[in-house]
């Protein structure tokens, strides 16, 4: 990307310049907010996961909900509920990955943060050791949520960051 920004530009300045270049060639695709494939994908925010490329998705195919670890939190349930009830999704794919940073943390992270800033975070870290078991827990949280009306097609996977392959997790193992 050629740049007209000074060397002191921030990363956000560079993102904004990239957006101007993108917008210059942008044309409205004319689609609505409802995902074409009626699927919501919940995944980790890890920068190594290019979900659209890994899953063969195009713009408009799915809702993508990302957070640290790809764990199913109350906010994830909120997003899935809106996705299903207001925007027509019917399937949920949960994608965790190998080498996740949450596997290196513990809930002590919250305690250390509280000591540093003087306030306990209202959220849990959701750290885990076993990625397969965490996927199972996430599937269970989706399947048992009273707010979700479509829980029959909920599947969980682990993305291998070294091979790019998905491995499906049996919820009953």
C-alpha cells in the first residue's frame, strides 16, 4: 500500500488511509443485513484466523461474532439472539483454535488487574486448558440458552493454526 502519511502516523491513521482507498473503489453490494447462508460463526479474535477464507465465505454470507477465545459469554448469547430472532440465522458454528492465548492465562488475570487499577472487572477471563472441552462447553451454552430459538444445528470446531484445517468436536466425548 502506498502511503502519503508521515512516518509518525499511528496504526489507526494507516487504517483510515486504507479505508479511504477502499471506499474510492467501493460500490454498494445492495444486500440486506440478513446473512445469505443463515449461519452465525462464533470465533476467537486471534489475528491468525481468516474466517472468510478458511470457510469459503463471501461478504454477506454469515454473521461473525468474535471475542477472546471464541467463548460463549452473555454478550455472545445477546448477539446470537439478535442474529437468530431479528435477522434469520438458523445455524451456529463455534470455532476455537490451537495455540490460543487463553490457554496461557488463568482467572488470576482478573485479580492482578483489580490490584493494578483498583476495580474488579465485571467479566470472567474464561481461561481454559483443554480447547476441545472448551468447545464442548460453548456448544452446551448455546444449546441450553432459553433466548435462542434455533439450537438443533450447533457445531463446534478447532482450527489448527499451523495447517489451516478444522477438526470437528464431538459434543458427547
